[in-house]
């Protein structure tokens, strides 16, 4: 009985330690999203260049495409921007940019200064649409399939290695379906 008294706390400690050890092995940028496998939110947003025009994910139906959430105030967005410019030049899939919690004039100036890789740029000034996408912060990037379903989500800046090793192969896979 005495051994059992010490064995139970030891087993609980080992179990907690195992959970913590498994957690240390995970990439914090790969937070599981409940939206992966679900339809992209249908929200319409105003074009960054012309607020009188609107855009919605439905306009991308039949294409595999990426949605990149960014802001002119976002330092990490500035780091990933050259990679997005290169991706745009590769013409693999359409890239849509959502300026999140930004002022239109600041977002337009940022794109004019750093280059505009986006086929379409929209703005979500109050962040309400980003909530529907499950956005935690900027930058975040989503891969959406031809039927309008979210297939992948990346949190944080995209680098050249991630683009070539993970995102481009996923795009090609979903384009073939």
C-alpha cells in the first residue's frame, strides 16, 4: 500500500512530462486550424485600390489560390514580402492579399514601395472578416482549393524554403484534383 502511495504521483508526473516533451517538438507556427477542410468564409471585402468595388472568395471558384493576411504596420510581413513577390513572378497560383486592420492609404503606399504581388488586394480595416478566417495575427497565409475549401494554413512569415518544400507542392497537388 505504501508503494502505491508513491507510485501514483510518480506516474502522474511522468505523464505530464511526456505531454510537455511532445509539445516541445511542435512548430508553434503550425497551430491546428478548425477551418482546414471547411469552406472559406464568403465575406465580401472592398478592393484596396477602389473601395466602390468588392471581392469575395466566390470569385476565385474553380482556382487553387492563396490568401495572405498582411498589414503595413507588420514587421514580419515586410520580411516575407520578397518571397511573395517571387511567388507572384512564378505565376503558379493567384495570390490574394488582405490588408488587415490597416488604413487604405498606408497599405497602398506600402505596396507601392515594396511591390504588389497580389492579383487582388482587399482591405479589412476593422478585422471582422479576419475573425471569420480564424486569424491570430499577421502574416497568415491560407491555401484554398478549386471548390472554395481551406486546405492549409500557415501562421507567420513564409520563407523560400517553406514555399518550395510545402506550399508549392500543396498547390500542385490541389490543382491536379
